C-alpha cells in the first residue's frame, strides 16, 4: 500500500517539479547574463495560458499531428515515473531498466519528429531530420553508458546501480568518470540545450526542436513544452541519482529517510540546473555538422568506459 | 627354333622398312615424292601382312595384304596424282615446322614408343613386341605428319600412314580376329577422305574449305 | 497428417493455377486455398509447440535417394519456424486475394505462390540433407520465377539472374557442409550427421560453408547484394514472404547446422558471427537510410534485422562454448524472438507498401506523401509497423532487442579477451543500428504517409480504396505487433522450450519476478515488463488528456500552415527523402559509400535551376563482385579463342594430349 | 567364318530384332520416295525397336561370342531405343516444317531417314557388342553415318563442321583401335588366340592375369581415342560445330546418345583395368580430363551467341562431370555418373527438341534475336525453361540428384578436387541462366506468328517428346525404380 502511495507521489512530483526546474534554469541564465529575469514560476503560467488558447491545426495535418503531443508527453512522463528520484523503492521500477528508459525517450522523439513532418513544411522536415541525426548518435552513447554501468554493477536497473554505488564497493573508477561525461553530453543533446540546440531561439536555420513544434499552438504546444521540461528534470534526476546517489532513500526506509531523500533530490536537481545554466552561458552553439563529432565523442567515451573496466580489472 | 628365328628376322626387317618409309615421309619436300614414298610404305605393309599370314598360317591375313597392295599401293597413289592434277595443287610441301625439327621429333617419338612398348611386352611373343613398337612409332609419326604439314594431300598421306601403322599392329598381333573387317573399314575412311578432298575442293589444307574467301567460318563469331 | 494434407493441397493449387489460369476467379481461389493450407500448417506448428519438447518420429517416404528414402521430421525448432513461416503465409495469402487483381502478370505469380510456400515448409520438415537441399532449391526456384513475373523490365531480369546465381552459390556451400558431415558413406540423414565425428579442418569447413550458404540466402553482408534487387522486384505479397520469411528459413538452416547437426561450434565462430551480424546490421540500415525506393528500403532493412538476429545466435554460440548455458539460452531466445518479430512487422510493412503501390502506382518516396489522410487503414498499420521495427516500446521489436542487449551486456564475462573487447564494440554497433533504424523509418513513414502529396498519383490515392482482404490482414498483423510486445513473457517461455534442446538447459526467461515481468537470469539483473508499460502508459495518457482538456479548452481551428510566416503551397518545398538523410549522408556516407555531392550552379543571369547531384558507390560491389565478373570475362575471352583454331591446331591438341599421357605412363611405369 | 556366324544371336533372341530392325529399315527407307511416308515408317520402326528393347528388361539373353547384355548396357540399350523413338517423332514434325522451307530435297530426306536408322543400328551394335573389334567397327560406322547427316544442309558451315568432325574423329578412332589391339595383346597370352580374347565376358573373368603395364598403355590410347568422341576437352573441337550445323534431331541424338555410347566404350575398358587391379589407377587421368572439360565449357558458355553451340558446350560440360565422377570412383560417384548419363541424355535431347522448334519459329539460331519465348509460345517456352533449369541442375529434376551425389561424395573424400568442380558448375550455371532469361523472358520481338494448321499439328507433335522427356526426368528426380538402382549398384561395383 505504502509503495503505491510512494509511486503515486513520484508520478505527480516529476510533473509538478518540471516547470519549476526549467524556470530555475532560465532565471539563473538571466542573472548570469545580467538581466533580472522572470520568476522561476513563470513556466507554470505560460503552460496554463497555452492550455487556454485554442489549438490551430494546419489543413494538411493528419490525426497523427493531434495525437502526437499527448503521446510524446505521456511517454516522457512514463519514463520519468520509473526512475528513482527521492527513493529507489518504486513499485513500477522493475517495469523498465535504463535500456527501456532510453527507448521510452525514443518513443517521444519518434512521435515528435513525425509530427514535425506531418504538416509538410520545410522547417518541420528540417527539424525532424536534425533531431534524428542527433538521436541516432546520442542514443547509442546512452546505451554504452548503460553498458558500462551494468558491467560495473551487474545490473541495468537504476535502483540496483544506485544500491551498488551506495554500497561503496566502487572506488574512484575511471570508467565511472567517462560514463558520467558521456551521459552529460547525451543529456545536453537530448534536451536540446546549447551547444547542440538553443531552446530559446527561433532563428530559422539553427532550430532543431523548435522547428519540429513550429506548427503547434494551444494545448498541443503546452504538452510539447511540458514534455521537454519533464525530460530535463528526468535527466537531472538520472545524473544526480546514478553518479551522486547520496541521501536517496533505499528500499524499506522510513518516512524520515524519504523526507531526506526528497530534500537531497531537490537540492541535487537545482544544483545541476544551475550548473547547466552556467555551462550554457559559457559557450556558444555549434554548427549542425559538428554534432556528429560531439556525439560521436560521447559514443566513444561510452565505449572507452566499458573498455577501461578491464584495464582496471587487469591491473 | 630356326624357323621362328627366321620368321622373326623377316618380320622385323619388313616392320623396320615400314617405319623407315614413315620417317622418309617426314623428310620429303615434294608432293609426288611423298606419294611415292607412301606407296612404298603400303607395299612394305602388304609384304608384312603376307608374311604374317604365312607365319601364323592365317589365310584371312592374305586378304588384308591384298587390300593394302591393291588399294593403298596402287589405287590411292594414282588417285592422289590425279587429284593434284585436277585441283592444281602446289607441288611443294608447305611445312609448319622445319624438316629438321620434324625429323628429330619423329626420332623422339620412335624412342618413346620403344621405351614404352619393349619393357611391357616382356612375356609377349618376340614377334609381336618388336613390330608393336614399330607400329606405334609409325602411328605417332603419321599423326606428327598431319600436324606439321600444311598441304591437304600431305595430311591425307599422314593419316594413311597412321593407319598403316595400325594395320601393321593388327596383323602382327598373333591370331587377332576381324583384321580384315578392320582394314576394310579403314579403307572406307581413306576413300571418304579422298572423296571429301575432291568433293569439297580442298586445295590447300584441311582448314579452309575454299581458298577464295579469306575470312573462314569457325562457328558463331560475334 | 494435417501437415501432409496441407502440403498436398498446396501442390494441387499450383496445378489448378496452371490449368485454369485464364480466369480471374482462379487466382483469388488459389490464394484463398493457400491461406487455408498455411493456416493448417500454422495450427500444426502451434499444437506441436504446445505439446512441448521432444520431436515427433521421423516420417520416411520412398522418395529421393534410393538407398536412404526421404526423411521428414517435426521438432520444436522446425515447429517454431513453421509458425513463423505460415503466420506470414496466411497473411500474405489473404492479402493476395485482394491484391492479385492489381498485378500486371498475375498468371506468372499464382502457379508459383503455393509452390513457394510448399518449398519453405518442406525445408523446415526435411530430416535429411538431400530433401533439405531439394526443398531449399525449390524455394529459390519458385521465388525466382515470381521475381521474374514482371519480366518485361530489364531491371527485374537483372535482379533475377543475380538472385538465382547467388542461390546456387548458397546451395553449393550447404552441399559442401552436408557432404563433409555425411562423410564418404553417403548416409545423408540428419540423424547420422549428429553422430558424425569431425576432424579439425572438416569441422571448420562445415561451419564456414554453412555460414556462407545460409548467410547468402539470409542476406548477411557481404553476400546480401542480391536481396535488395530481388525482393522489391517480386509482387509485394511475395516480397513480404521473401523478406520476412525466406530469410528466416535461411537462418533456420544456420541454426539447424550450428546447434543441432554440428553440435559443438568453437567460440571463435560465435565471435565471427557477431561481427558479421553487427556489420550487416549497421551497413544494412545505412543502405536503407539512403534509398528512395520504398520496397528496396524495406529490403535493406531486412539485411539489418537479420544481422541483429545473427548477433544473438553468435552470442549464443560463444556462451555455449564457454559453458554458460543460461546466458546462451538468453541470447538464443533473444535471437529467435527477433526472428519472430521481424517476420511479423516486415511482412506488415511490405504489405503496406503493396497497398501504397497499388493505390498510387508509385514506389519512389519522392512521389508519395500525405497518404495517412488518404489511406487511414494502411497508414495506421504502417505506423505501428514502423514503430515496431524502430524497436520502440511497448511494441515487439523492442523486446527482442532488449533481450539481445541484456545477453550482450553479459558478454564481457566471457573468458576470452577478444570477446571482452569485441562485445562492447558489437554492442555499440547494435545500438547504432537500432537508433539509425528509428531514423530510417521516421524518414520512410514521414515522407510517404505524412506531409503533402508530392505527386498527383499520391494526391488521388483515396480514389483507389484498398480491398477489405488487404486492410484486414494489415490490421491483424499490426495487432500482432502490439500483442507480441505486450505479453513478452508468454512468448519467451515458448521460445525457451525451443531453445532447451540446443543448450541442454530448461531456462525460464522470467526468472523470479513471475508472469508479466521479463527478468532474465535474476531479478536484480534488470527487468522489463511490456504489460506494465502498456497499462501505466495508457493510464498516464488518459490523465494527460484529461488534464489538458480539463485545465484548458478543447477548441480546434483549421488554418493554413504557419511555417514561420512563409506562406506557400508548393509541395516541392517539403523535405524529401534525399534532404532528410542528407546530414547522415554527410556523417556516414562519405566514409562508407564514398558519397560525393556536386552542386552545379547556373551562370548568373541564367534561368536554369541549380542542381545538387549525389554519387554513392556500393563498396561491396566495387571491391568484391566487379573484380570477379571482370576475371570471368577476361578468362572467357582467352578461352574463347579455342573456338577459332584450325583443324591442324585441334589435331595438335590431340597429339600433345596423347604424348603427354604416354609420358606420364612411361614415367609412372619406371620400376 | 563359321565361328563368326555362331556369334550371331538366334531368332528367339530379342537382341537379333533390336539390331536387325534398324538395319533392315535403313535399307528399306533408302528406297521410299515420299518423305512423309518415310518419316512415319521411321517412327514405326523406332517404335518397334523400342518395344523389342523393352523385352530385355524381362528376359536377359545368354551372351554369345559377339553380343551380350548385362546390367551395364541393358539400360543404355533401352535408353537409346527410347530416345531414338522420341527423336524420330520429333524429327517427323521437324522435317515437315523444314520441307515447307524447301531447305531439303526429297533425295536428301530419303538419305536422311536411311542414315537415321543406320545410325541407331550402329549405336545399338556398339552397345551390345561382346567383342572389342565389333564395338570399334560400330563406333566408326556411327561416326561415318553422323558425318553424312551433319553435312546434310550442304552449307559451307555444315560442310566445314562435318569435315572437322570427320578428320578429328577418324584420327581418334584410329588411336582407339590401337588401344584395342593392345588390349588384345594383353589378353592373348592368357586366353590364347581368337575371338575369346576380345570378348568382354571372357576378358572380365580373367582380367586379373593380364599384364597390367600393357593395359595402362592401351588405356591411354583408348582414352584419347574414344575420349575424342565423348568430347572431352581438349579433344572436344568437333563437337560444338557438328551439333550446331546438322539438323536438330541429329544434334539431339548426338548429344543424347552418341556421347553416351563412346563413354560406354571407355568405361568398359576402365572396368577391365579395375578388374585387373595391378594397373595404374585410371582415375587421375579421367578426373583431369573431366575438370578441363568442365572449365573449358563453363567459360565457353559465356561467349556463345549460337543457341545450338551453347547447348553443345553444355553437353561437353556434363560429359566432363560424368567423366570426373567415374574418375573419382567409389560406389557413390559411380552411381551418380551412371545416373547422370541417363539424365543428361534425356534432358539434353529434350533441350534440343525445344531448340529445334525455337529456331524454326524464330527463323534464327542467334541467341540475341530470341526473346520472350514464354510470352510468344507459352507451352514451348515453359518446356524450354524447365529443361534448361533441369540441365542447370535445379531440383526436383534428376540431374540435381546426380550432381548432389557427385559433389557430396567428392567433398567427403577430396575437398580440394570438389572445390574447382563446384566453381566450374557455378560458372556454367550462371552462363546458362543468364542466356535462359534472355531467351525465355522479356518482350518478344514483334512478329506476326504464322501458324498454318499443319504447323500447329506438327507443333503439338514436336512438343510431345519434349514434355515426355521432362516428365521422366522429373519423376526420376523424385523416385528411381528399384531394378534400375540394382543395376547401377552392380555396375558401380564393377567400375570400382
């Protein structure tokens, strides 16, 4: 019974928290750029406003165009539901390990890209094409990260990995570092942040994600935006959970532990969000055809991470 | 035994003559000489057959002797002379390989056949082993002649020399039946060859049927 | 009994098609009959799987080689593949009832279609090498004739000849394999081969030739060249079978030899197979990414999926040789699962392609577009198929890839250093292939079914409604894609029963979490449950809908596309297949296919449009096949001169042969 | 003379009829004026000969001095009689069509029919001869008759082909005779003078005592001699042209029967060697010649533009395969060789039937000009496709079974030899299939098909043999009758 409640809590926590995290990132960026910036709660208002507006759908659009936002959002949400945030003791956790998480994000991407192509405008295709280019390199990188983590901990389930890391049997592993680096790069790419993509640009030739959702409006756009926010939260939670799991509540922990876990989770998330903001402010966006190098690098890091395990085993 | 000795010597002598005639065929430069030499070889063959008939007292061999005497030693040479006149064939032998080399090759073939036959026929009658070696060399020389001489006539002669060798082997194989049939069959072949040369107007060589058109047909040129 | 009946029905049907081929009803009748017959076979296979392990006794017919009759036998493995084959066969046949009307040369298809089905089933049932090869060639022959059915186009004839030659190559290879296993005795029964003790080198050759032979039919790189030519050339429901099923029959042959007849294959071969599989997967999907022809794209993606399955098999061999039956079973189950899945969604996609072609008469992506609005059934089915083949949960494609990855992640546990370092690389290849597959099918589906029609034919697609038989088959297959993904555990249990004789271990893929949870080896290893995902996912979807509609409005207004304010209604401005794959072409094409882009800009003031032309060369052709062809031509030219010698020349050849042999004898006779 | 007459079979002996019928018919046909009657008489005689030969399956006549029937030649005799019959049926139709075009005068046709029967006679004689000399004479006579028929059209090409054929084969025959004499010399010391030491039945019994070295020598000559007639490379030169230029029925019997007869002669001598046991093994020589024929023809196939030459070369290929099989020896390979002899003669003659009709319909022999047969003439076209697929070695036709056995057994014993074999077969396969597709599929050339009623009748008449042969080959591919298998096994054992 209690597990069910925890799970339910998690389900709504991620959705509730996601806009705030995004808002926080924007705020920090604004401050770093010397602006006052909107309040971190602005995203909630934006989403609500969009929900109120009527949805405009192009004549040439098909049913897929209207279904896509819901599917995308629920896929990302489902992924976010299954990863440990403040506790590893989730009923649904066994339903999907890291591989399945990657694939769930893939579902969201699949639909978004198709939706981008559905109206039949040049920009939609452009966005979809670039998005898939990024994905087809980022996804393998993510899987290689999973590979090395599962080699290290003997499991692909996040909860198990966290348990393993917490057990302290892992020292300072080179491969852990490499995996972390790869995961961060993937996260940047997946969430369409600088240097891969600029979430706040509408400069036509540099858009990726924005170009796909260009035709959306009203609640459809709201769902797409929300999906993006949840995805960001998800990745922050993942990085924080896998590589700095301290404070997270283990199975069978009491309420206090849960509270601690929640606090730790929020702290980690906002810290990482701030870090992201700093990072984004620091560097410039790269040209489309450098993506391959960037993400190929991530893939190779992931591969190296697995290889290094034997090196450290061998010595 | 004496008689055996004598019969052996004579047979050997005649066989050797046939072979010599064969080698001489390779040596000739003029068509008529070739034909005459061939006639001489046929004569020798007839003698060999006759002698074998006498020795093995196998009467049917006299038929073979008769055939080679009448048909090969007389009719064929005459026919060839007539052909040459009729078709106006060049009188000189075109060689694809110089006389000297041909002779050497011929000798080598003789050596080869002796090398092959003599050791293996140890238990055969002495009579046969000698003439078998001779016959084989004649056969090979005939084939050699067909290859190294360009004229139609010389090639026919080569073929007939080859066949003389076979008859020689046949007659000297003690008590071999069907020799007559075989020699008859061969005479038919020879006849057809001559007929063909005449009928198809083969002036120069087997290869082209008609000298008039240059490009000869060899089957689906694409 | 049922099997024999169904098979004989098939033969009779083809006879019927020959006799009464002139009437249109015959063709529909034949296809219906095929559906019934293959349904019978399907039932037979399923019941046998239901009974559980232990093959039925071998049936002996007084056919084939006189001294060893013809043996037939149905064991779990063949039963599984029988299910795979006939599932697709039923679908294709029913589809054919409606589809055969659209065929240009239907009289050249119907007679061979039943024979094709017959051949494939016979391969699975054969229990001796002779019958196996007869059926194998029979299968090739029938499909060759159907590839040739539209024989007026030179392209198809070219495809057909290459196909048949490659098939013959494969047969010769398998013949070698069997010949070596049978030994000089000439007892070609599988039972005898299982007992055969092989020395090192023959054993090596057996596996090598088996891989070459089965691989060439399954379309493993670099023996895949015929596949993308031949599969598209056939009528779509035949292409579906060739691509979705015939390649599986080839894999059956591979499994039969490597795991059953030969028994103990060394791990090096496992490694080799994994590398081949990885290469096929990546190259296949890359080829597919750059195709403009819808059916050829699907054919290339077949190469990829076969590669994925083969990775599983190779891993299975490696684990088995390393004495890890549990993991071997896991890998094999993954491989077999992928085989099942691919047969379903590849059939579905080819059938959809067929529907598209018969509605629009257009095979090129660049001529399609906007079909989802005009062909909703086909569009929806194809969408599910595309999602499944892109390995998206909760559909079936994902489950098999998940299983193979799970096995792969254990690969570094193998004792050999080659594997320790090789497996991660193969893993990367597999992951890359999966991601690229998603891209490939986003492209294919997006260009063909979404956006605005790129040609008049595509715009008028709704004027040619798809016949019911076609629609229902596609719907059924799409449903199957979901089902196989939603209840993975049920499937894996059946598969592990099939795998048991191969690994000698009964192995529950849902270890200790119980039914809906797919948790191989142990519950802490990582687990997956399609069932749960479906349930929770739908729940969340519902919540999302309720939230969005509850908090906001439900009003929708149709308007022109905004497109950043550029108003235009020229469909040509859409992204095309070419432009979609252009970034990836820059990334991979230049290195793999030596792709070169050239832009011709018109002179200033000229009206002619600027052109971007892309040249890509297929390395396999350039480096492997062209040289062979050149060599053959060269030698043929030289040899051909012997046709034009003079009589004297020929006599010379005779003479030298004679003298040569005499010399040989003289030499050999020296005491 | 007396002993020779004693060699003849008695009236109760089916063999007498099998031999006497064609011989008599040859004389009779020479005097029939009307070719229509003649062609039907031809069919009738061949039919009765075939029936008579069927008797051999039941009663096995006792061997005489000159003639005998054993497990080996019985099936060849029946096969020869059968293909003789079917070919005569085909030839009736073929001649009818030819005479429409007035390519052949009545005199030529009389000559043709007479020679046809004479040819059948010589082949049956060669097969059933119990005496090496008689066999030799028969083969020589067969050469002569066929030479005359090859030159029937009197075109330059025909005459040149005939000439080439004549010269090469007479030389070959000569060498074969020398080999025969050598064998006699090997036998004579053991078994004394006279016909006994030329009779197969006698020689086989006491072969072990013969002098091995002499047999080696003999076999070389026999191999080159009869090998020329078998058409083994590099002695093959006469074969393609002779097949291409003669009337198609003759090409059919040449490929289908004459090559078999020559091979049969060769194999008899091989049996002698293996019965002797102390000789050098003839296997290597056969294997080498077989492989050379396979490769030569495989490459030649790629350059052929003439449909009849194409299949002539494919005959060389298959003879090479058979020779290879016998060279490998062993129960499996020998069995396969015997089976392949049968399958090849059925299939190849069927192919030539088809080719004959095709070249008559299209009015050309150039492959490049033949297109879309399955469209323009479905029954003929598909029959042709079936036949070519069969000869290419695709199941379920019989050729596949024999090729399977040859390859399988060779791989089991000599993988290094099997590899080139497989390569050559694959090469030939490729060439045949590509040509087949060219001819059978694609857009047929625009031509108004002029089908006179007579033409249609003769068309059906011409197609029956083709489909009959294919049916047999198909059945044989799936099921072989037990007695045939038993014969093959005994012969395979004799061949060692």
